[in-house]
C-alpha cells in the first residue's frame, strides 16, 4: 500500500486519519510507518497549522502505539 500525500494541514489531517484507520483495523505497522513519516514531514516543513494541530496528535499516537522498529515486523504493535 502506498503512503498518503502530505502537504498542508488538510492533507496532513487526512494522512493522520488514514494512518489511524489502518491501526484501528489491524495494520499497525503500516499505520505507524505513516505516522513516523508524517511527523518527520511536519517537523521538516515547519508548516505552522500542522505543527499546532496535527503534530501533537501524531506524537500521541506514536507514544500510544510505538514507533516502527526496523528490527521487528509484528502487526500487534510497532516496537
């Protein structure tokens, strides 16, 4: 499955929802991978609205579900 497009706050909100839907429906590894890329994208672009509204939600989700580890491919969690 390809990653969603990132961009302005609306695009990033959509990407966040796609990632959370994947996690909710059992594809935790892919959802977390999207969240990591989205977090890095927002930090890199410094888009103000995404920093304010989307990034806190992304970081909370990554804290809850863990970040994808390159050493593990479990679908139950991302660590």
